[in-house]
């Protein structure tokens, strides 16, 4: 790079995001349990809407996302004018950092928090601040203690990724009560639909002037390949974010498929119920063979091993068995493996393979 052509401060400090592996060299039928994808796939209605959109590829998409925002608002009882849609919730997170943080500002996230918080903060020239967790769970008191005059954004994933742990609604409300008035609290609910208990986030974002919620269609709705997300918050914040949003950031196919997906509540409930059943089975199966894991409220389980060496060795064994899981050393958890809740055969295979690794079968 020519010495006089330089990127903005912070950008070269970004470590490129690494998605979950999707293949194993020499194996054609590997089972992917590394990216928290929905094994049941998208709604049939969403697939059909995507197909129909192919007939209008010569037309520009709606720039207002009005139909999709109305569908989201109708399902959740929200004002569509307080909803923004993006290319995955990642784009909404990026808009928030661009709009509300910059050089001299701080963006807080927890030590095992989603990597995009740090990446988006650095991309905006702000300083990311990592706050310790307590037993792989967000420590609200530690977060509030870390907030200061320079804190512009606080990102909390609930349920958390990659731990799967979750704060209850009362604790989330206490966090919202405690952040400084000049700080925007962002509650990332990418996995909220999988949780057994409500987090109260949407209600907080409706009532509070400094709370924002992000959601995604990539997880329970099974549209990871389309990249659609949304955010809900104060009207003034949504107005600011829309000034950054490209007018055609979502294609017609994205909008139509997402609208059909969110309206198919039967498919969502089927996915939620099946995930809860297999998540409980996978958790119990791992614990039975001596692999501890926290109670997860998402569609994955964080398996803990005796240090990085054992986790790495187990990961290698799983690959030999045709199973791809996620190593999470980059999230400060080198002794852990994150395992997506797949279909029943996949869950049984992964527990059996880990038991083999442990010398139990």
C-alpha cells in the first residue's frame, strides 16, 4: 500500500471475521454444525416467495421495505415506522456504530460477545471496550461499572453467542435503567426466538429513548443465505440509521422471502419446539459423558473441555468422523467447542463421536 494512502484509524486493527467451516478436506458428506443454521431450513412459503421474485429481477426493489416492516410490526405489535431492515442484523449493527460512535468514543461489549461488535466499532474509528463476564454470562454490574462519559454504545447479545446463556427480562430492564442517558443500549436478539423465556427487549425498545433491538432472519427463519435482519427502536434513532442505509440494500427476493417467513408462525413454532427438544437431549448427552455445558437458550450448546489442547484434539477427532463444529478460541474460550443443534441423527452422531474421543465407547 502506498505510504500516503492510508485507511481510517482503527480499520487495520480489525481481525477479519471467520465464519464456521463448511467442509472437510477429503470428505464429501460432512455434517455442518458450526454456523448455527436451522436444520429444518426455511418455510415453504418463504421458498415459494423467493421463486416468485425471480419474475421481477428487472425491477428495482422497494427502497422503503414497507411490506416487510408492516409484517414484522404486525407479528410483534410494533410500529413499522420504528423498524429498519438491513442485510442481516450485522448491517444494522454497523449503521449504529457509524451513526453514534467515532474517534474518542467507546463501544462496550462483553468478553465473549459477538465479534461484529468489535469489528464495527473499529470500522467507525471508535474504541471497543471488553467487559468481563461471570461464568460465561453477561455481568450487568460489570457492564454498568465500565460505562463512562465516552461510552456511546453498549452491545449485549441475549441469548449470548457463543455461550448460549441469557439474562432474564428483569435483569435486562435493570441494565437499561442503569446505562448513562447519553448511551444507546443495543440488545442483539439474533437467537431470541429460540429462548424458553421472554427477554422483554422489544417492550424496552418501545418504551425507552436509548434502547435498540436487533433481530435476524438467519437463524430460526432459516434464511442465512439471503442476509436479512431488522432493528426496532426510538423513532429518532431509526431516522438517523435510515440516512446511512443504502436505498436498495435489500433485494425484492430478500424482502418477499423474509415477509413470507415471518408470517409463517406454524413453521417457526415447529422449529422452536424441535430445537428445544434436541437442545435438551444434546445437553444431557454431553453431560452424561463428562463434558460440561451451560444451559443454552439458543440453537447451539457450548461444550467445555480441559483446556485448549483437549478441545483442539476433540475437534480433530470430530472432523475425522465427518462432523464440523466451531472452535471459539477467538471469543476467549479456547477450551470450548460450540456445537449447533442439528437434526436428531446429527445430535446423536456428535455425542457418540465425543464419547469415542473420551474413550467411553
